[in-house]
């Protein structure tokens, strides 16, 4: 049979999960579990509910992942937005595919913001690592929200990280970008 794409599966599950628990594919359940762990590890700075219509800090606590692999939403109008982690997820899937195919030297570039280096390649990224960038390319662009305040992060700047795992890189670069714009972290030069 034809497999269901995670984005389609997620949108279908979210539509139903407020009324009843919805069983997820193991792949999507694992990805949502990873997002939940990232939220907990970052003190709430990585939050896939931040683009919900009625977002307020703490909304992510209304998302339940049950031990039997189901999604349950305890609040209506929750949006689970995976855009902050999907490039990292795609890179990790490509890593497995390339390795399975016996490809040892490769550069995979997803829009210049998520780059993976494998083997002997001419980049300043250690082999097997990923460079991930999050930020605003222009002063007008505002697309990353601080989940603790609900406010968009403003200003032209970016945060870059190099990690062994591309999903971790996506999380870390977003969190670093948010933190560098917090008033308590503002430094004078």
C-alpha cells in the first residue's frame, strides 16, 4: 500500500485528536516525541504549538502522546507546526538513505540553512556533522516566535550551530536565535 506522508497524517490526526485519541504511525509518533523532549530540554523555547491561532505560553502541555502511540489534544484549535524541525528530519532520513546506498562522501544542502557533510568533502563542517542556521534574513522578516512570550523575534540576524544530529541542530539554532534577542542577553559592543 501507499504510505501516508507525515504532514498529511499529522493534519488529519490534529483534526480528530481533540475529540478522541488518534493512533499515529511509529515514525510520526517518534518525531512528535522528539519535539516534546526538545521542548522540555529547552525550557519551552522550542515549541511546535507556537503558531496555533490562540497561542499562549504553556499550550504545549495540552498535547498528549499516549504510551500506546496515540495523539490526544486537550485544547481546541491547536496547530502542531513541524516546520522548525523538518529540514533536520529530512537530513537524517537522507543520511540513512545515502549510507544504505553505500555513498560515503556527500554534501546535502537544504536551502542553505541546513547542510550535512558526509565523508571527505571540501567544507568547514566536520564529517558526519550538520550546519544549521535560523534567523531573519531581513529586518522585515519575522517568522520565529519566542514561545515563552508569544512575540516574534525581530531584527536581521541569525544563529548558526554545528551538530552531529540534524534535528538537534534545528532545535539548537532556533533556541540560540531566540536567546540572542532576549533583553537580558543584550550586550553592548
